[in-house]
């Protein structure tokens, strides 16, 4: 497994459930095409899994 994940928000949060919105915002993503690098841990993987239809993930 990679040590970090590069996570990019590719789709809008409009119409998403509040829990999904909160998950994306807690990852540090605020607007479309914004990217963050997070450690590759099970809790981050779980957050990515919840919003997988909105995100693009690369192993860095």
C-alpha cells in the first residue's frame, strides 16, 4: 500500500446527503478540482469509500 493518497473532488456536492457532504469536507475538500494528500489509513479509506462516486483517488 502507498503511504499517502491524493484525493481530488471531481463532482459537485449539490444534492448529496448531509453525511456525505460532511465526510467530503472533513477530508479537506472544499470545491471541485481541489486536491489533498492524506495518509493511507483504514479510516481515510472508509471516508473515501463513502464518497467514492464524487472523488478520484491516486496512490502517491
